[in-house]
C-alpha cells in the first residue's frame, strides 16, 4: 500500500496526472434534467406575470388614447362652431391629430358625434380585446 502511495506521489511530481475516481466529477443526466425543469418552471411563471402586465398596459394605453381623441374632437368642435367631426379623418385633415390612430389591438376607434352615450357631445370607444362592440371590455372616453 505504501508502494502505491509512493508511485502516485512520484507520478504527480513527474507531471503525470493522478487518476481520480469517476464518481467524483460531473453531473448525471438526471441532475441536469432536474435543473432544466426548474428553470423552465421559473421562466413559465415569469412569462405569465409579464403577459398579465402587458394586457393591463394595453387597457391603460387604450384609455389614454380614447380620452386624447375625445379632447381633440372637442377642440375641433370649439373651433368649428360646434360642428361635429364626421370621423377621425376630419381631425387628421384639420391637423388636430398627426395621423389616424388604432387601438392597442389594431382596431379602429369608434367615434360618434353626437354620441349615443354622451348625447350632448362625442362618444369615443375602443372595442377592447375581444373585438366586439357593446361588451363589458369596451373602453369609453370619460368627460
């Protein structure tokens, strides 16, 4: 036994690598798969949370846009003797808006003047994520 130790010591001094047991180094395939599964679970949870924030952000953006369009339409009416703009194209043509806008779901805003909700003014509506007018997720301008 001491001869074997002396041989290993001499071998390591001579620049030759000393052999290690194969069970001491590396990871098994099962350990690697478990790590990947944990990473996938974490990334899935983060993805779901980020997607929910994205959806909330779309609704907030639509609210801001409908209120902005309503303000521009009201300004148009003040400048044109209370004449209603026929569509958003009138606002763009008269330079009240730089371009025709679409909601975050890439749909046109609905603009009615005089409005059905606001009979003395203008209705500006985004039909929301479901793409159907008259449902609970519609986003309407507030005065």
